[in-house]
């Protein structure tokens, strides 16, 4: 099984040109030991419980003596010739000689801190180091794409490099994760270790099925442990001593929501671009938490919703207002500075999938739902009750859940939706309302993520990923219908009068004879439906489009 559950872009210019290799020194070891203290104690407690259970089970059983093929005396006779009772005793040193034991001449060995100081090493490693640096190099014109992936029951975060001019997408390095990733959020605020808080960084926060949030440095390759973990702290438990262990264990198993950390899966993350040290998170424990990245601790917890909170979005201008959507079928916009103030709520017909502010007019926001509907609301017209909500317009975008939704940050009125029906649709929103421009199946399976690139140079690029475990970068500006719909916002394409081939860039994979069950089912369905799609009006590559001649 392989699938990608979440993706996000890293803007150009934030990644280090030459990422560094991870080094495990004494300071790093101490930091890891401190961060891992809680996990180690939990593991030890679980191990003790398992041993007690095993001992109890053994005590209930009646053991029978095992019969040996040879008697004890016969075994002793066989081993006598090897003199195993004295095998580890050192041989007596010969008179005037040196001991012949292992490392007997260790005192005569010379040690050099650097290979350059060793006269016996004549071949230098500069060539290999240069090659490695070149392989890790990230250019100023490159974009990073972060993809939370599950492959063969192993969860990890892939850091991909997208080279737009070369039509190339490849995996730069990956980061192992403790559980299936559910959300990823890029951060430009340095977190953990000895970093300058005033500088900008290149970090990622990852939410998984575990209640803890991990923050990793994207400019360090082969990291063993995250820079910070936002979650349950065990300092108080250690200060209380072993007498409180039993109570601490009971609290762990109760998994009761609290004001300090999440106790269920983390479903959404949102970094504040104005107040860079603030990170908002939402969870299946029905709470929204605000984290201070300076201290890696929860600054405030909010319980506005009555069910899982699945999506968050900071207001682009009033940067203390947070939009949140929940499975309780409500969306609210709360000012984090006034937790006791009355909060406006909007209601929808089914579970909320995602919420987004309009970056081009922050008075409006969008809601996508499980029933495939997009709602467009004016935030200034808050209803008295959620059930009395009146959207500016609604759109039945898909027949199934709108599992992916994004608004182009560069081009006004350009929306993308993705669904579990395996299609990606692009929309043009005008004063009269939205209209679909094109619909595609990009071969990623059920669509779980669709995100527009954040930079003006690649404003028409859309990263799409889903249940097949692959990321595709679609240059939507090469689509004829998109160029017609956004003619005044698209740069001229070479050979405009001629047919332009659409650009779709993915990671080059090696030939693999094994196929997933989903791929096999699709091939069977494709064989049955191939004749129907091969008729008049179908594109040469099997893609269907709107408004394309």
C-alpha cells in the first residue's frame, strides 16, 4: 500500500543552497535524550506490564521436564577437550615478550583527529565530498514540495525538489515519521537547538495519528530526531518521583482533553505568517491549540466545537483571527486574543473538509464539505444561528467528498478542487459566480491533496497527490481552456497558434512488476470502459476536458 495524504509547497529562496548532513555529537545526544524521555518511560512501563503479564501466564501453566537426547555426563565428556571453563583467560606472556591478547599493542597506536594529519592516508576525499554537495544542492529557482507518505506501512515525509525549467521532480531526502501523516505545514521560524530567533528558517510541522506534533529542520539531511515535539511534557511527573507513576499511567490511558496538549490525532496545522512564532493546531479531541514556538509549549487551548476539528486558516490581514471547520458541521471565525467573546458561526449541510480565506478579498471565505459542495461566504454577514447561514453562492463541485481544495494566491478567481472520485477540477470565479474550466484525472487515484505554488514565477503550477502514492505537478497554463479563461493573466506560450502539449511532471520511478489492488481494479475497469472513452470527443491521452476543441 502506498498513498500520499498531505502536501505543501516551500517558497523559493528559503531552502539552504547546500543542506548539511546530520551530526550526532554530545550536545545533540543530550538534546535527544531530553526529548525522548517521555517516550522512553512509556515504553519501559509497557515493557514491564508485558513482562508481568507473561510471568503470570507462565505461573498458571504446568511445565513438564524436557528430556534431553544426551545425559549431562555425556555432554561434559564431549566438551572437556575444549576446556571451556578457561577459554577467556589470557595466555601467559613469554619472558621479555609482549602480551598476545586482543589489542595487546593498543598503547603503541597513533591517533589523528583529522585524516589530513595522518601521513599514511595519501588519498583525499575532496572529490567525493564535492560530488555529495552537488547532489544535495538546491538552486534559488527550485521549489520544494513536501509530501506526507505511507508506503508498505512505513510513514515518512518526502522532501521533493521541483525544477520548473527542466520539467524535473525528484526526492531530495526523506524523514521518518512515527505514524500516518495527516497534515504538513511549512514554517519560516527557527525552532529548537541553538538558533537565532530573529532569522528566518526552513522547517516543517507534521501532524499524524499520534497526538504529538513534530517539527523538523528541512535544511538538515538524515535527521534522527525532530528539532521539537509539541505535546505532553513529563517534567512534573519526574519531579514527583516514582510514587506518582501509577497515577501518571492512569492519566495516560484516560486520554482526556486538556489545556496543555492534544490527546488524539492532529488533523490540521496553520502557521501564522505575521506572528511567526505562533502555530495553531486542531485535533480529533475537539480542541484548537495555539503553540508558542519559542518555548515549544501550548499558550492557549480553545473548545469552540463539539466534534473533531479538521481544518484551520489564519486571516490574511487581521492575523489574530482564526477560521476553523469541524465535523459538527459548523465553521467559526474567532479572535484568539478574546477567547471569551461571542464567536460568529456558520452552518453547512454535512461534515466540513476544509476552510480557506480568499487571499485576494479577505472579507470572504470558502468551505468545502463531505457532500461535494463548495460554500462561498461573506464574513461580515454572520448569521444569528448556524442554521440560518446564507452563502453568497454554493457549488456542487463533485458527487463525492471535496477532499482537496485550494485558491490560487497569485491569480484571482482561480480555484482547484479534488475529490475521492479521482478527478481534479479547475474553476473560474467571476461576479456572476463560478464556472468549471477543465476536469482531469491525473493518475494519482483518489485525490487527497491539491495545492497551488506560492511563487509568481510558477503561479499556475498545481501539486496533486492521492491514494496511489505519487505527486504530479500540473502546469495548468499549458491547458488551452485555462489560457482562454485567464487570457489576461497568462504569459504568452511559445507557438501559441499551434497545439501546446500539457505539462505534467512526476517523479521518475523504476519499473516495478508489482501492482497495488487499486491499480489492478482500475485496469479491469479501464478494459471494460475503454471502448466508451475511445469514441469521438476523447483526448488522445484519455483525459477529458471542458471547453477544449
